């Protein structure tokens, strides 16, 4: 089994396991090599970030620079910025889905 160390703060991930399966969230911080804290700003707020096993997440090729900048500057990010990052990602994937004839 390969180690998944190619995740970054601010990166969008799709949840593969648990009650939020299929949802999209943003990586807020790394707990260790196996776990990260995620939130989407809607059902899962910044202050209630969920600790998830990396094996239960599918990293997407999308990193929100606004979330990264905010975390670097203040150590926090607003739930609005998290929602915006998720929304931007969903819009970009919806465009690709239409191209595939979905």
C-alpha cells in the first residue's frame, strides 16, 4: 500500500467513507502522516473540523489559494471561504461532467 503524502493544505478532497460519502471538503491541517482535518464550511464548520483517515479521502487536483492564504495569515479561515472553495470546485467539475455527456 502506497503512502499518500501528496495532499496539501487547502486541497479539495472527495470523501469516500463515512456518513459524508460523496461530499467534497477542504483540507485544513495535517494531524500526522495518516490523518488530516477537513471542513466544508456548511455542514462541517471550521471550528468543528473532522479528523479523517487519508485512505478514506480522494484528493482532487484543486487547491484553494484563498484558503491557504487565510490559514497562513491568521491560522483560521472563514466558513464562507470554505463554502466558496467547494462551490468553485463543484462548478469546475460540473463543466467537465457536461462535456462527458452527463
